[in-house]
């Protein structure tokens, strides 16, 4: 009887361990077989969603946003997406992050998010909005997004990619806006990101200095409770410069201390501190 008394708990314990091991194995397989780990499944879902949007669309044009989405789905690697802007209200519908160039509507600016090769696919909902600006601090496996400002051109209903320029951020996208720099009247694309860690925002400004078909010039600006960088004109060349504003942060109060000019060095393609030549910034 004693042998039976001790054997039953041992057998029961072994059964639990084996069962848990199988559950963990099945759980891992389920995770690895999910859509985020299967580019083919994700592509099928994207295609299905696109077809549903086509059915609900009203009057369409050869180069509309749905046609652009279809071009990206068919010609870009799997795990690449046309991003939506952040919602302005809780119940508003997100809009695709595209701008049709007013002077020539065959040119379309768009924000593309690409999944990092070798990782799980990103999910567009995980990279847009204020909460997603903390994604660099997230320890979960959400994948790594690479944003690109991309210029497309559509002729006779056919799209082509003119250029793409990296946006140095991984999450927190807000919106995209076409603006003009008053000093030289250069058009530029402002790509706005939330910056939750600093209670502010970051703008990546792409200046079309050499025309719309050439790679743009990137200048980053930002604004928060104790930091600010603004576009400026320090010398008389065609490139924008900026002021880095300095603040005293005493914990209970914050006030402006000074500002330092950074000037674009054409020869070295870098921004240089006007007071300390050894301090430089790439954008």
C-alpha cells in the first residue's frame, strides 16, 4: 500500500509536467503560425481588405489611393504598408498618409512602413498614435518598423517609385503635411510624430530644394515642455538652418536660457554648431 501511495503522486506530477511541456510547445507553434509570422497569410488578408474597400468605394480615378495601395501590395515586399494618419477624434476614421501634389497631381507623397527583415511583421496599428511613441521602450515582440517618405508618380494609370527617404523614427506617427518655407519659398513635407517621453512632438521636414524629382533635404525640428528646435535662416544659402533652444529645468519651473544656431555645411553634408565646430548633427 505504501508503494501505491507514493507512486500515484509521482505519476500525477510527471503527467502535469509533460502536459505543460506540450502546452508550451503548442503555444509556441500557434504563435509562430500566426499572421504576424506568416507574410503569405498577411498578404491574403491585405488583399481581402483591399477588395472590400473597392466594393465600398464610390467614383474612382485611375490614380486614387486604392490604386496606390494595390500597387504597394503587388510590387513591394510583404510586410510593407501604406500608413494611415492618427485619428483626430476618438470615433473618426483614419485617412491614408498621402498628399497629391497640387501643381501636378500625378505626383503622390506617401508614408510607407516596412517590417524589419528577419523579425515578425509589424502591425500598422502598433506604430500610429501617441501611445505608440513609446514603442522603443516596449519589451514585447511587436516587430521593428522603418518609415519612409516616398514619392510616387502615376502615368496612364501606372505607378512608379521616384524616390524614398528614410524617416528616423520607429513609432508614434501622426500626420503628413505639405508646407512652404517663406524665406526661399521652397515646398517641404512635414512628417509629424508624437513624442510621449518628452511630452511633445517631432517634425521631420523634407525640403524639395532641387525639385520634386530629387532626393529631399532633411531637417528635424521638435517642441516639448523643456526642449525646442526651430527652422531658421543663418546664412544666405538655399539650405535651411535651425536654432537649438536651451532651457533651465528646475523641477518646479522651466524657463528659456539661450539658443544656439546650427548651420548646414554643404561640403560635409552636416549641421555644425556655430559656437562649437566639433558639435555636429546629421539632420
